[in-house]
C-alpha cells in the first residue's frame, strides 16, 4: 500500500512538472501567409527609421517578414478589438484571434511574456520588443517618427541607447492600421525572405553585394538614397545640399512655438526659428548645411533639451 502511495506521489509530481513546462513553452499557432506584404506607408516608416539611424552612423536594421506580420496583426487587433482597456495597455492582445490573449503588464511574469508573440505567430526564433504609436485620426508617418524620436524611451529602441545599448537589432517589423502604428525589434535574424510592398514585386537582388551590406537585403541597403528618390521632386542625378535643423519642440501650436522662439532669441540663440510644413510645426534652435557641425550642435542642444533631435531637409 505504501509503495502505491509513493508511486502515486511520483506520478503526481511528474504531471505537475509537465504542466509547469507546458506553461513556459511557446506554442506556435500560425504562420506568415504566403501573400503577406507591407503597405507603402509601412515601407516608408521603415525607411525613415533606418535613415534616422544612418545619421548617427548606425547600421540599417533588416526588414523582417515575420516581425512585420506580428506588428500588422497587433495593430489590427488594437484597432478592431481594443484590448488596451485599463488596466491593460497598448502591448496587450485580445481574445479575438488564434493567439493567446494577454493583458500587459498584468499577465507578465517569469513564465509568460508578451514579447513571445513573434514565436507564437510566426517562425521567428526569438523574442521581439515593441513600441506603439496612437493618435486620434489616421496615422501620419512624419508624426510617428517625430514622436518616437522625441522621447528617450522610444528613441532608445530606434538608436540602441539606454536599456537597449548592448542589443544588436537584426530584424525589425512595421505595422500600421488606421490610427495605430507599431514597430517590433529583434536580436535574431529572420530566416524568412524580406516582405515586398503590396502591389509590387521586389527588385532582383544584386548578385554580389558590397562587403558592408552582407546580411542585409541588397534591395534595401541604400536606405537614404531610396527614401530621397521616393520623396524628393529633384532628380537623384542632381546633387542637393542637405540642410540640418536641431529640433527641440514639435508638439506645440504655432503661437506656442513662436513664443518659444522669442524666448530663445532673447537668450541670444539667434538661429532659433519656427519650421512649418502643412500642419506640422517644429521649433529649431540651430541649423547648418554641414553634417559634422550638425552633430556637434545637436550635442550642445541636448545639454538644454535632452529630447532634441536632428531633422534633415
């Protein structure tokens, strides 16, 4: 009888142990569809992030098909199902899809993490880390990148600073749906081929990429050139002298911005000015056409405004 009790106790321990193991294992519930593609807006935001990194001599992050799918799935869930109702925030997932629901930060613990979603929704082999943007109306790409650059928490992801200084991003995914945008960052490379823009086919890859582009999709390696070709009315064959502005404010009204400029000029910052482009209003404290000088001025501006950032036009 005693032996039966001992055997029963051992079986119970095994079952409990198996249950604990099952909790920590990430079960993949879906694959990236064969016809998955990124929108032009998502592609443009991706280019802008890498262009921003390029200004500080940081390498471009390869676009990940898996992480783009995760980002796209999440922003759609946020828009249609609103899992971010308190006490849950924007990193939460609803119970309306094939994924496991998640209320962040309430459900986060040693065995469960919202950062496991890439492994749950795709073949991506590692965790992913997300930043989210929301506004009342449809997303404006310039607003997204400006907002993320303006706050140390978000900027740390973009620039590998602060908590993320020792991380090396080898994959990034972008998702946009209505008034939500998300970017997912990962340290592991994505074995999937890079996504293409919806309605287009990716260009043929170069047979032998330059040494400094190894590991990066050849058709996205020249980030700055691609973005300028897509947005500038000037022919790429004509050399254009870039102008750099050190932005210290970008979320103010025109009247408030003019007041800030007046105060700066009274403090002998004679280059201070308001930059207005459509509905976008920025306050610049310095400007120059020299890149090295711009980086020096940015460093100087950050002693006064820690969220100052470089705007290239």
